[in-house]
C-alpha cells in the first residue's frame, strides 16, 4: 500500500523561497546564470503536483455518471517533439496558476530529478505557467538525480563523475587521502 510521506517542512506556508525567486528573476534579466538558479534550488524545497485520475465511474441513482474510484497521479508535460517532463513548482501560487486542483508534495530538486529519470522524462520544468519557467535537463538532470541516489549508494558518485562532463567529484579516503575525478561542473549551461 502506498505511504504518504511526512512533510519535509511542516511549517511550510507554500510560498516561493526568496533566493530562488531572486535567482529566477536574475536569470530572466540576464544577470544570473543557470548555475545560480540551480544553486538556489538546491537549498530549498520544490512542490511536485499530484492530481486525481478517475479510474472507474458508475451511473448513480439519478442517472448521472459519478466517480467510483480514482488514483493520485504525477502529471507530465509532453512537448511538441514528444519528450516528456516532470513538473515542479517553487510555491503553491505558481502551481495553482497551472492547475487549481493539483495538490502539492514537498521534494528537493535532486528528488524531483530522480523521479523524472525514473519516469523516463527528459526534463524537469519548474513553474511551467510562470512567473518564470526554468528547465533542468541533460547532464544537470542526470547529475542532480545521481546526487539523490548517492545518499543511499556511494557508488553513484562514480556514475556522477562519468555522467556530467566537467564535474569534479572528490572522495576523502581513510587517512585523509583525496581521490579526485576532475571535471568542470557547470560547463555547457547557458541561457536558453
């Protein structure tokens, strides 16, 4: 049976984090980079929408079709080219602007990216209906997904070093020896 997770922040008021809003505004204005936005997203929670999906209906006593069973589903965005994206929002207001009946589930950016990869989606789209949409895709999607995976499996760090061109992954071994796989982390990320 599915388990409803405990909230990451029980006192969450649903508002967007100021640092994230500032980074997104700067990105839109050209005064901040995608790396600035990703750094801000890494320090806060996102909201992933879930929606009710009718699985079975019946005709009621008054002759009207009514819901009999439904499931909660993670909606995906499908682009014109057929690629799919998982949606995430910086706050409740941007989510309601997209779809008023969606219900928020708190998650970190690495958790959302891992869910996107699990769903075989090509991207995560943050605040799809605005105020400022932002896309996480490609190597950064893989890297953030592996960050979440590394919390449970230390071997994921090796996969991270190979997945992201330009990434630097360092591990401190017993006795203080540093084993390093040098790659530049933010290479290739510019304004889109």
